[in-house]
């Protein structure tokens, strides 16, 4: 933690988005807000999401309302920076949970709107890897855009900021499209090598820990807070799959040269950008012992827990 003592407290909070991360963040903020005097949670959603007939959207909107969260209608893509700044100015804290689906330029647009609004506290969408350890010019250009946001936030002193580094969403490690784990073929294909490590955290745990960080005393300010559900090498991942599923897994490696060659053949392929970046490995993992959740003694889901809960029937 840094030595700066903040006088800011988050009491009137706007969350941007209610997707895979937004919903867990909203649930946990709402739960914590019940016992914090004056705390109020709102969420920004597109009108199309609120009015959607899709069962999952209807379920989420109903849950949000049942949690006592106010729904604010807005559009992060269509609205101008001025319009977003005007909206954000009604709150003391804005938390970005929209991910990259809104486009590579959206994180900077939101950061500019947050600073223009004059809000006391901003949590940008940075729920990912250690962009500074990765550095600029890597295979995933989105990471450079996130460094631009950090530079902007550090260039001013009116809005306090908190960045939460979580590593990869844990479920993503097992996504067939990602290509690391193939349950049908009982195979693990390491990105880079079997000694390359990756930090992973479930969205549910990120939601719990984000709420803890938002309301933490003394207020966390102008700081990068690291979380980790687990940090494993791809070799350890294979071992945990074998132990959890009680069957052997074949092992092969996607070397960095092979990953870079694949990307060169399809340079706009988002999945190949991610694979190459994770294969290089720099900034993708950190020691779990130094994380906020370990320091505060908060139980989280590790890789073995996730395998037991989600894959035992496969």
C-alpha cells in the first residue's frame, strides 16, 4: 500500500455494465452497502438490455432490481465524452465492468469522461494482467491501450484511481476456443512452455474482492491491487487436471515462435493475439502470497476447486 492518505469514501457508486464481471460486482457491492450508512449502488445499462426479451437479460434485470440497485439508461459507445462526464458527475465513484466488447478505444474514452466529470474516485476496466510488466509493443495491442489509460490517470491528481489486477478469468483457461485444455482428447497444450505461469481468478471472487476494496478502510487510493485465485504453470495445470479427473492428460507445447508465426499469418485474430501474449508469459502471473486476498485472509477458488466444481462430470 502507498503512503497517501485519502479522504474519499465511496457511497454513491455507478457500475458500468452487468455482464460476466458486472453482475458479481453488483451483487457484492449491494450486499456490503446494506451495512454501510449512505451507500447506494447504481448500474448503467443500455435500453436494449433492459427491454430485452432474452431470458438471461430478463433474469439479470430482475435480480438487479431485487438487489435494490438503481438502473440508469445509457450507452457507452454512442454517448460522447461530454455526455458521459455529465452522467458520471452525479456519483462519487465509477467502476468500469464492460470489458473490451465495446471496443479498444472505449477504456480511454471512459477514463477521459471520468476525469472530466470531476468524480472523486474511478476504477477503470483493468481487471486483467500486469500491463506494465508486459510493456508496450507486444502481440496484444489492447494492452498498450490500457497503458495509455494508466498514464492518463497518473498525469492528474483530482480523481483518485484504483486498478484491480486479477489475471485471466479462471473459466477462460478451460475454454475450448482458447486451446489450452481439450477435455475430449485429454490434452493440455501449454502456451510458451510447461514452465510458463498464469494467474487466474473467478469473476465471482473478483466481485467479492472488488466490494472489499471499494469499501476498505483506510481508503485504497492511486494504487494497483493484485488478486489471485491461483497462480499455476501449465505443467501444474496438467497435473491438477489429472488429479481432479483421475485420468492421464497428454502434453504438448505451443512455443512462442509458433504462436508468433500463427499471429503473423492472421494478425487481426484476437485469440491469436492473446495466445501469443500469454505464451511470452511476462506480466501474466504473480505470487499469490503477495495478493490482497491472501493478505486479508479471504478464501477464493483455486484451480483444483474449479476443476472439482465444474469438470468432474466430464
